[in-house]
C-alpha cells in the first residue's frame, strides 16, 4: 500500500478536455491529503482536468467531489 496521496490530472488536448483519464497516466504524489487537494485546486484553476485523488488506504476522491470543492472555494 502506498503512503502517499496520488493526484491524477490531464492537460487539455488541442484545447479540448480529455474524455477520460489515459490508461498510462502517472500520478503526482503528495504526503498529505491537504497538499494533494491544494494541488488539485491549482490544477483546475489553470484549466486542467482533475480526475481523482487516491488515498493511501485505497479510497478515492472522485472528479465530481473535487470539482464541488473547487466551486465552493471559488464561488464558480
């Protein structure tokens, strides 16, 4: 089991969002959920698509929940 929080996001392709997370996508690892969530908020604010954050225990914060948190933070 991993001891880090793994953040998956993609950049737009030709100015359009990807339709799904690529199978070969590599996550960015963060030591805390706070840091992973903060990075996810920054990624969304720059136009990236955040797909999920995987917790060390195997549970997942899905895209919809992350976008909900972003909207609550920014009022968008």
